[in-house]
């Protein structure tokens, strides 16, 4: 017969055999558990607190049936440890509950000492900032949400607030190329509310006013091309200036300009050439032209032209229309005309002679200048309405010889890709 496992005719017992420990036997916690418990238990004295999750009923502990069954068991050490640890299990539960409670107390004490710093403090600061901003808006009377309004929204529903529409035309229809009164009204409101939130709410008014000004610039380009043949016909985006201010090095934190402006030169609003400039603003519109803040090369070319042919500049200044519109109606006198030009550009003029020129030069007053511009203010009625384009076009025609003079002097420093006259 093949060798196999011996068979037994005895009936297997239904209950596992366990060894009964004597009452005098002293049980102890295994060393491994003791070390873990010592490491995890918090330092210091804590108040014991019995946990409800570690309570055991006396009936739950099962006792061995006999000594024979206990001796026949192969897991006597494990079962003995389990039965011996029935009481320490409760103490372990108590200690773990004490450890959790002590951790919570430590966290609370740290929060009290830090004074609400960290994430909670930053959240409070953000909330306080939002509340302050909301209070400021409420004081201005510009709030979008008003208290006491019920939405009665069902779960999943949303509320969409329509932005304010652009103001009505007030009975005056918009015309292509003509400044509408609403454009001036918008710029006046922007001056009183120069902040991003206000402009975001009144974006429709801004876009309508910007479109009105762009149409005006496009019409003035058509007129100027017929007056000065050196000016190319460019789209408004290459002629108009942005409404955003550069506040990086300014003490004025307001983010927007309170006027619309544009410039025309041989290269658009930028370049080394003299330009025509127009600005519209309530009670502050302006038209002018010339060489404004030039770089070193164009400025040197202009000074060379004045030193060699100063009479050409003086002849332009003595024109009757020039003296009437831009020089305050002075008489036909070269010295007074020169003085008026120097007075107009005195802000950043040199205190001494420029390098390379003699202090006794008869044109030293003109050579000290670093800007060569002329301009005049415009009343609102000269800009708004049908008379606006015609008035600005007439001033462009008067100023054209003055603008072309520095432009012709800067030809030798122009980029080679540009067409020269």
C-alpha cells in the first residue's frame, strides 16, 4: 500500500482546543507592543478618558472547555496572549483616545499662540478685504446686488446679470467721423470714476465712445492725406493711443487716461518724424504738432538745420495764420516769434549751450530746445458736432509747414526701408 496520512476514526471536535491558564499566572504585554505604546504615547500628564469603542462585555470572552483541549491546540501561545490582553486592550484604547485628545489640545494651543496666522489668517484677511471693497462700493451707490432680494432658485439654477447697455443717443444721432456728445460725457464720467470695476461695468459705453473716436480719426486721416502728401493712409489702430496709463513709476495710481488721442506722422503714431497730434477731453481738448521728445539723431539733425537755415523756421513762424492760431496773435516780429516758440517748449530746454555750439550763436535760444512743437487748446464746441472735423483740418493745414520742417531734417536718420521724399 502507498504510504499516506493516517486516518482517524475519531470525530473532530467542534470547538478549537485552548490551554487554560491558572489564576495565579501573571500576564504581561509583549515587548513589541510595549515599545510601540511608549513611542506613540504623548509626554506629560493627561486626563484618562475611556473610549466607547474599546469596551467589551464579559460574555464576549470565550473560555476553553477542558485542559485536554487546551493542550491539544497548536496555537496556545497566540490564544493565551489574546486572552491575557483582554484587559490591557481597554487601557490601550484609553491611551489612544488620550493621545488624540492631546493632539487636538496641542493644535488649539498653537492656534491661540499664532494669533490666527497661516491659512486661516490669510482667509480672514481675504474675507476682510472683500468685505471692505463691498462696503466701499455700497457707499458709492454702485452695487450690483441689493439686499433683501429673493431669488427663489431651484437646485442647479443660475442667475445671469445683464451688464448695463450703452446710454442712449439723447436725440442726437451718431454720424460717421463726427464726435458725439456721449463720447465727451463718457470721458467726463471716467474722470470721476477712474477705476477698473467701474469701467468693466460700463464697458458698453467705452466701446461705443472708442468706436466713435476711431471713426473721427479715420475721417481726419482722409483729410490730412490731402493736406500733407508725406502722411500715409493708415488704419486707426496704428494712429490712436491706448487708454491705459503706465503707472509703474508714477505717483498717480489711476489706471486710465481721461482722454482719447491720436497722432499722424510718416510712420504712424511712432517714429523719428514730427507728427500731428489731436486729443479730445471735456474742457481739455488739444491740437498740436512738431518734433516731440526726439531721440539723439533726429534732434541733432534739427539743430543742424536751425544753425544753417534758421531763416526758414522763422519764415514759417511769421505766417499770419500761424501767429493767429498758435502764437497768440503776436505781431510780425522775428524776435517775438522766436520767443513764443521757446516759451512753448521751455519745460525741458537746456540751461546752457548744447555740445558743439558756441554760446554766442545768434540762434542759441532755438538750439537749446529739445522739443520743437506748437499747439493750442480747443473748446468743446470746436470738437463736438459737424464743425469738429473741419476745424481740426483747418489747423492741420496751418501747421503743415512747421511739421514738415523737422521731418525733412530727419530724413538722413530715417530707416532705410522707408520711402524718402
